[in-house]
């Protein structure tokens, strides 16, 4: 299996590493009619121009000196399609209000993760994840307080791979990527099992870097103390790998020691217990989720996770961005 040409994306990423006008880079990378999906409150964005006007330009106006630093960049194929993925942080001084959040006048970090399907050298379908709750918590503007169903984990800036080798610029041996892909695929099939059959796939001192409202955990026991109750808060909890007819992964592929996966939505279940401080809705909830994993030998050691938490909270009847009035 050949690796997609990542040169265009690497040029795009390099342009975003410097605080300048991103317009030319965006127009050069995205197809004019690309289907671009961004977490709430942006949601569906059609085409490069709309992505610029609705997301990129307002972000640059709000965060002075904005640039991007990438922790993982990888490319692969899924069901005959070419995909490129990356995750890291947007960095800048939060100088002007953004999506209803008050400017802090301080250095701020906004974690991002994105996936792009490439055709004829352009991104034609994209999924852009942002950890908006992590930013809100850092700015003391997260509207929820501690209580049942809320995070016990660490929330703050999340590190990139401990090995510092996540930005893959040249395709490694394909067999290594296949090993990584298969390990993750087998692990995912073991989630939501009574005997916690996912445990053997992880190093005992694994790192789980969760979204801001969930928190991050070190060690398999700490992760289990989050994951098992999390699953129990949703009756019939299942994900894209379960063939439930309601969720699917838009991509999943491995490259070198890394694997990435995403779904829009990726998880679903009936909310039957208090979650994120909200009373049970007894309604079906859908979650937009994506992950990156790092493998060492035959075990998973690091996992970066995004969940579109504001989108989940809206389904539970709570608006975490009440001051956002739209475009």
C-alpha cells in the first residue's frame, strides 16, 4: 500500500508555523468546494473561503501572533482514500473576544486535531477538532463546576509524543504502520466489555490525554477508573467499530508507531446517568471523537483524544457557549 503524497500538507503546515496571513495557505490546500466539518459552534463549513471567513480569520484576529505547532503528522489510506492527519496547538496572545469567550490578554494554547481526505492534491473532506473546553478552563471561563460526572483528571497543556518523533515527513516501512493499525483495531473491539478485555493492549504506565472536560490520566488503573464509569453512563454504549448502523469512522490508519482514527459521530449511547454535571436525559447522545495512539513494540503507550464536548452538552440541554451569537 503506497503512502499518500504529504508534501502539500507539509507546506501548508509550515506556512501556519509563522504568524502571518494564512489565507494563501488555506486556499492552496483546500478545494474550493471542500466539505469541512469543525467542532461546535462552527459545525459544517462549505469550501475554503467559508473556512477562512468563519474560522481562520476570526481566530487570527482574536489571537495576536497566532501560529501553529504540530506534534503529530501522519498519512495513510482508508478504504481506498488518501488521508493526512495532524494534531498539536494553535498559540497566540488572546487579545480579542472569540466565540463568546472574553480575551485574557495572555498567552493561550488551543489544542487542535484534524483529518483531511486528499484528491488531486487538494483537501476535499476535512474534520477539524478543537479542545475548546481546555482553553475555557485555562481562561477560568468553563461554566461547569466539580460534581457527579465531571473530570477528576489533569487539565492543562498536553505534551506531544515522549519520543518526539510524531511529525512523519517520509513514509516509514509499511509493515510497521500495519502493526500499529491492527493493535489499535483489536483494542477498540475490546472496549465496553465486562472483563475489560482492552487492558492487555496497554502498557501499565500508559498516558491517556483526554479532552479538557474529561481530563488526562497516567497509568492503566487511573484510566480504568475513568473509562469504566464513562461507559456505564450510556446504555448501549458503542462506537464506529461495533457496526451499530449509527456511527462510523471516516478514517483509521497506521503509520510507523502511530495510529489515528476519527468519527463524526464516533460514539453513541442512551444517557442514563449524570454526565458532565447534567442529569440523565434518557436520550440518545452522539459524540464526535478522534484519537492518535503511539505504540512501543506490542503495547500502546500514549493516546491523544478529542471529544466535541460542547456538542455533547448541547444534546444534554446545556449550552456552554451562551454568549456566542454566531457570525
